[in-house]
């Protein structure tokens, strides 16, 4: 699935990129607003560019028969000052513009996902909402990623990772166990699939799939 963002690209350049995707037979695109460029504190659209992901979704829908994914934030987007419920309304706008599925940002408390999904259902969202799971590798990894994406770390989880801070193998084993518990609960709840944030480290994900008897 190709990832396409609004960062630094005016609409005409986005059109060219989309046409190239069509020519190469790419049909699956994850449409994102994108993070601010390095050194920038907040997102600012380029001249002639888009401000919101729903605009990119609409352009993709107008230009071709793509399968369009968008990002969802079970705890709310960290840049949304109005709070998570306002952010979930903005997600509905992306779906109304033509998105076919939602892949969520990582989270460590399934209660956040269930509240998110229930709210979207009340808004009339019927597209698949796929939870994003991060197999934890260690405390530093979690601290770095949550600072970027705004996800919270439950206190019991943080305390356990702190006790394993000097034990790499122990941290990885615990991360597999924690992710398996999350996935078992999500699958019981009827999610249509699970997206794993492997970060190019597939060992833990393979073990999780084996433990869940999915491979």
C-alpha cells in the first residue's frame, strides 16, 4: 500500500504522483495529511496545497478507482486542540470524502479503541476500522514513539517496562505477551483485521501470529 501525504506538494504535483501510481498499477493508497517537516512545529500547507487529508481523499476518488485507506486516532490526533471527539468527526469527513478503510494509530489500552469504534458507529461509519498494534521492544522505543504520536502508556505498562529497561530479551518477550493479550481481546470483539507496526523488526510479529495460531 503506497503512502501519500500532503506535505510539501501542491495539488498539481499530487495529481502527477497519482497518475504515476495509476500507470504502475498501484491501486491501494493510504492518504495522509502527514507530519510537519523536520524542524517545523506545526503543519502548514504548501502554496496551492491541501490542508486536510479529506481533500487528498477526494482527489484520489475523483482521479481513479483506488482503494483508499486513512489514519484514525483512538486517543485523538495530538495536534487536534478541540479534543478527540472533534478529531473523530474529522475522520468521518475523510470517510465521507471516499475513504474505504481506517487504520488506527498505535495504542496500548484497548478501551480507547472500543470507545473510538463505538463513537464512529454512532456517526454512521460502516467501513472497516483496523486497529494498529505495536509489538513493544523496550522502554526507549515506547517513549520515543509515544512522544511522536501522542499515545498514552498505562502506568502498569510503564512500570513493567522500567523494570525490564536493562533486559532486552525480557522486554521483547513481554512485548509479545502484551500484544497477544491486546490482539486476543480485539479479535474477540470482531475487528476485521490487525495492522502491526513492525518498524522493520518482524521477529515479534511472527511470534505473535504463531501464538494466536494465525499462521
